[in-house]
C-alpha cells in the first residue's frame, strides 16, 4: 500500500506563535466492522497523539506524520513558529520544475508591510510598495536558494526596516535529462534501420506526469513531439558519421530537456551497433607522424669580435686581422636530411686540413696582439708565447664554428 498524503492548511510551514493550523491525512481507509475502528494514527516527533480523526488542529511546533491502517507512515511536515515582526512563508509541499512558486512575507498578525523587498542569496529580487506575494510562474532549478524579505511596519508610526529569517527553498527535478540509447536488435533481425530510445526518469511523486519526445538529426527535427519515446533511423546511405539527439518535455512545454549527442556510423564504416557512441562530435585529430615535421630555418653563426664599451681602436689589431685570409662559413641549414648522393659530394679531407692550419695561424696572431696590448714593454724580451695568457681586456673572442660534411 502507498503512503498516505499529509497536507497543511493554510499551506505555510512558518506561522506566528499562538496561531493554529489544520493537518489532514488522506489515504486508504478499509471498511471495518468494529464499533469504533482506529483508522488514522498521528505522530508528533516520536510521540503518538491521542487523536484518531482524519483531520486535527494543532498549534505546537514540531515534525508531524500520520499513518492509516495497513499503510506505511506518511512523509513529514515540519511546522515552525516565530515571534518576529516579519516572517517569510514558503509552501510546505515540494515545488517541482515548471510549477509556480509563491513566497509570502507576512507582518505580525497580518499588519501591512511597506517598502517590501524580497531577496534571494543576498540580492534584491523584487520591490513592492506594500504587502504582496512574490510569485515565480514556472520555477527552475536555478530558483533554489536562500530567500528573505524586509520592510517597515506602522506601529503606530513607520518603523525602521525589519528583516525576516532566511528560508531555504529547493526546487525539485521533475525528470532527469534524457539519454539517447540504441535498442539492441534480436539475433534473428539483420539489416534495416537502427532504433533509438530517448530514456528519462520521472520523480517518484510525479511518475504519472505525461511526457512527449522529439528527435533531431544535427539541428533538423526528424520527428516532432509526440508520445513515442522510440524512433527508427532509416538505413544510412552516406559514409560519414550522423549525429542524433532527443528532447523530452511536458505537454505544456513548461519543462524541456535535451540529451547529449549520439553518433551513428554510416554504411562505409560499420554496420553493427558497436560503432555507435554517445560522445559528442570531436574535430579530426591532426597527424602525429614524426616524419611530417614542420620545416625550420636558422641562420648559421657568424664569427665576429665584440669590443668592450671602454676599449679604443688599436692599429696593430686592425692590421693583424686584415692580413688574415677570409674563412668560409657554413651555408644555410638544409630543409631535409642529406641523402647518400649528397654525402658523396662533400669536400675532401685535405681541404679540411688546410682550414684547420689557417685557424691555428689566426689564433697565434690574436695571442700576440693581446699580449702587446697588456704588456708592450715585455714583448721584445719574450722568446715564446705563453700557452695560457691571462686575458683581462674587454675583448671577447669567438672561435668560428666550421660545419663539415663527411
């Protein structure tokens, strides 16, 4: 047996201290031959109340439940009372997506509230000059949050702004977002189209809500809203992937939700359902072949002398550099690796020996020039050149890099 339905009248969970409300328990009532049958049980917390009527009037705060004969206990209703000047009243029952949400700011024993503000999560949502309810015609999940109200009362003159306590409001999901799935084919069936099923799940308390479904190929509807949750895709004639998605909605379209993409392989790919995936279309991946690397060019290094900021031109150094023959440098880097034919056409070894000899001569001349700059009075008395002279001047030497090919 199903749970009995417990309702509250008036339908507000917060009231002022001293007020009374009516609770009603609706459920299955069996026919009994007892003189005074006990059909309804009432609970305040874990305490059993003495009343066995279908409706009771209460003014005590707490958590109320009811139970009918042979049925489980109902869902609870939490009744609270306040001594504040302002109270924010929200519905006791769950509010689902697409349903209206009514919030009421009430003054002490129905006194008129002036300069009324409604807040959600600390932000002003609506302003009224005097007492009025704040209504959201079709609630959404984004409307969940902490609500509060503020205003002034004339007791007897207008008071400073007063604030109510914060109340948490949660909008329940009517049905889950749909998922488009493929209906497996029996082994006896082969060929033909693919059957798609738009699967969703209603809230247990709203499982009798009718839903309609629509199917789309890319952004084009292939079947508009109707009561069927399945759609048969005709056999594809292209070799590309085809993307489908579905949408579920209430009859009034107050709540609409769509599914993720579903890809179906064309005739040129796979004919079985194993080629179907629920992932969204992704751009084609770029080739990662190590052979297909982008070409890069770099300028070969050039031998040059960098004088210091405080050095002055020297005639001896200039003459020594002018007497040295020009040294060939490496050509631009090739865009592709050398082939065996190109390698066979590389310079011969004697040419490389000649270049190395010229390099040694240039190095000896530079050492003589640097020694003359440092200690000119000792140059005439030296018979040889030190192997590792100390270089203190602001001249940096760069040895030319020779790129050879074997």
